[in-house]
C-alpha cells in the first residue's frame, strides 16, 4: 500500500447504520474510602467524550481519511454526541433521527488507574413505527451514496427486522457490499449480508457450539452460513482472524498486536478498516490484513479509540522489523517526519537536549521525569563540533555516535537526533514538541524555545536535580593530578 491508497481513501464513502452511543470517561484518583459506605471515593480530574458503538465505527472511518454517512437514533440530549462527531470531521447528512421518547445511549466509565465502574444510560423499548420508517428512508438514501454499507448492531433496538431487511435488500439491488458486526443470538436477520464479523464469544452465543479449535470454528461457521448465506470474518482474540468465504479456501491471519492494553471498540475498528478498504476496491485478503493490523494498533490504546492509516503502516513496519526507532539515532529529516506522525496520532511529544557527555544519575533522573510527562520523548544531542564550541577543545569525551547510543538505550527515550547549532532553537521549531524539559537550575524564561512551545499551549518542565551530579565535575575529577604527581 502506498500514498495512492490514502488518496483513494479520501474518495471512499461508507454508510454506517446502527446503534449510536456516547462513551464518557471520567478520570480521577482514589485517595480514601467513603465514610458513608465501604466504597472508594474518586476525586475527578478530567472527563472526555468519545463516539461509541456505531458512532465509533464512523469515527474510525473518518480517522482513516474516508467519508461517512451515519444513520441511527439519538435522543433530545444528543448534542454531546453530535459535537464529538463533528470534532472528528463528521458533516451531518441528515441521517440522525431524534426520538424524544428515549435518551441517547451513554456509557459512563469511572476511571482511577483502571475502570472502577461503568454506568449505562439507555432506553430499550421498541421503536415506534414512525421512527422505524424514518430510519428506513434515511438508510436507503445513505446507501445510494455509499460504496460499502456497515450494519453495527449492539442489540440496542435500532436494527429491527424491518430495517435489516430493507437495508440489505436495497444494498443488494445496488450491488453494494454489506458488512455486519453482529450481536444477535439469532443471525437469521442478517441473511443476505456480504460479510458477517462475529468475535468468538458472539459466534458461540449464536450457535451454541464451541469455537476453540479450527475444526470447531469451521462447524460453527458452517451452521451460520447455512442460515445467512454470507461470508464470515471471525475474530479469534489471540488466534487472530479467520475468513470463511461461501466457497473456497479458509484464510487465517495471525494476531498482530504488539501490546494489548484495552480491547474496547476493537471490533469497530476492524469493520471500519475492512469497509474502507473494500470501498477502495481492494481484494478481500488485502482488506482483512489491513483490518487485522488496525486491530493490533487499537488494542494498544486506552478506552474506545480510533487509529489512522499512518499508525497502521508504522505498526506493520515495526512488527516486520522494518522500523526500529526506540531510541535510535535518526537524521533531522527523519525526526521531523516521525514527530509529524506522532502529532497526527494525538501523542504528546517531549523534548530534552544537552551534550550528555558522561551519563550520570542526574541525566537518568531528568530523562525519567521527562518521559513520564509525555507520550514520546526526543533527546537532542549537540554534535561534537557544537560541544567543542561550548565546552572547549578537550570535549566531548565521547563522540556523538557513542553518546547517542548510550542515551538512546535509556528506558523512556524514543528518538535521538543531533543539532550542530549552539542552541536547539532551530530544531525545536522544526519538531514542534508539546513539552520542553530542562533542569531546575534553569527558569522558564531562560529555556531556549520556551516561548514557541508555550505559544502553542505546550508547557515547560523544570526537572528536579540530583545533587552533586555534573559531567564537567566528573571530567575534572578524572583529569585532576593525583597526589603523587
């Protein structure tokens, strides 16, 4: 895949129809037990809203750079969901039906290092005939504009039998692929869909059959295909994914996650990635490989999240051994490009600089403080020529390559680069970090580049010093004459 794919992504259009939700994360800290009951008291620090359910599928489509039309139900209180979708680039095309008899589905998670409790706000009474028909009208209009249709069924009542039948029939009449992310125990309602994407637990619930081994999974899939007449993409957790066409060879794809942090919404990312690739007329095997790689990225993120094309490609390259930054010395151009990708991924970038001639505990402490305050830490080293101008002709003790190798091996350093100027101002301007880190012997006013970073709503961290630690002092002691001369 290349830049040509991303250009095609921009032209791809996906219709997402299903149960819209708002996921709310209240982050706090537990410091005591309530005097009212034996429960922890969470002191709130921050609260964030993200799209959930079918809205998260749509958000992932947008994150990949494609276009999306959303069809679903919100309550009169749906402004927060509309706002978070708009912030991700969603232009409402009239697919949101307001039902004043119900609330917008909201999942409120209380977090304090880990999830403490989840509170669900939802009304599950059946849709009225008027609302149901309105959804059918808006769904068929969205399908007419789309390249691919996604039915995101969370079992909350939007995808009724009537709506499912109308959507699948209309899509088939227009030769538009239909991908279903199912939650029903009876999968017959999805009959005629192009691809159904259950996870292992959903398949067990729908068939009553074990799905642990390949043989067991095949038996369960066969029972589904006898009813639905659809290809099945089975997500199998640590076993990756398996694709079962209606005829032909089964394809298996090993799991690609480098680190599993949170599986919330991973299925949404899979169907979004699959839909976007199919909307670009990519072969099914290529589309599934991309979806599998995307799933490997999103499970490494906290909470309901999205991924970008660049993140997927970077993770794929890293998994295949083609990308190994992790503290490596890179050119300025590579550093700029890497920081650009990190920024696009929403990661905060920290920046620390210095000669780092002889590494001592003070350096280690500064780096640990810096890496703890950002998502990615760049350490910029003065070149040998720069060190000589600043410190004298007898410095540095170690050349720039050796210094970079040592500093890059310290836990928390994500990238090392060099600057030849007397100050790192030009490099800071190019990299645009969110955080500048210097020792507490500086003041904010004396930190080079502080004004630029603060003007972009970044911040400056003055790291605590380790008493008695200094490279110059160590070198002086090493070169001082001994008592016997």
